[in-house]
């Protein structure tokens, strides 16, 4: 697992031991950042369920202004901090419940959602973002799920833009109003 490109390009990230954290594969990460490549510079990023922090770190490496990483696991929070340090990057890392953090109402330009596949959190997290309105105008939500997972439609001004399958993984993009990644 490594940073693909940007100021930390090529740096290796520390991987978790065991199977408690499931890092995004390089193929899926490359696909995500091919979509977002022109929409990261100067943006505010939320890496919800951060795990290793690799999605937020990749965004920072590519010019994001700020990244907030959340995870409920102390081990994951420590791993994110170590990976940020390895890459010479800075971010705000919080050990907190995702739903509680979203309820604070902070706004972001890009939100990465990659919860445990079988945790049943997709619906609740997406509905919370929609209800609290955590996304800035023109922002995007990138949701990673198991290929067979049914992800919900959201109420306006949010909308599901597209879904694409990469082997056993599905990436679903949601947007708020003007941007269209279709």
C-alpha cells in the first residue's frame, strides 16, 4: 500500500495487522482518484472510517487543503497518525463515532465513506450527511461498498451520480447540486 502520486507519491503506508481493517485496493484507489483528479486542489476532505488513512492521505498528497480523519478504533487512529508522519503530511485525526462526528455539522468538499462492509452503516451515514448537510455546494461523496450492496438514493439537493464495479467492490458517487461526475 502506497501513495500513488503528488508530494508524497511513492511513500509506503503502514498496513494494519490482522483483518480488522480492510484497506482500499490500489486498483480501486486509482479509479477513485482518476475521477477526482481535478477536484482536490485546495479542498477540505473528510476520511470517515479512516482505517489506514490512505484515501485522505492521497488527497492531501494531491493538493487538498485540509483533511479530517475519523475512526472509532484507537489502533486505526494511531495508524493514521503514523502514516501521515511517514508522508510528511498533516491532518486532524479523531477517535470518534462517525454518526456523532457528522452531527457536528462541519462541511466538506469531498467525503470518503468506507465503513466495515458488514457493519450496516451505509444507510445511516448517508442519511445523516443528507440530513445535517455536511457537503459543500458542488461537493462529492465517494462511497466504497461490497459489489452486491444496495446503496440508497438521497433527498435533494443530494443525488446519486453513478456506481461502478471493480471486482468485488463497488464505488458509488453522490453529489450536491451542480457537479456532475456522470
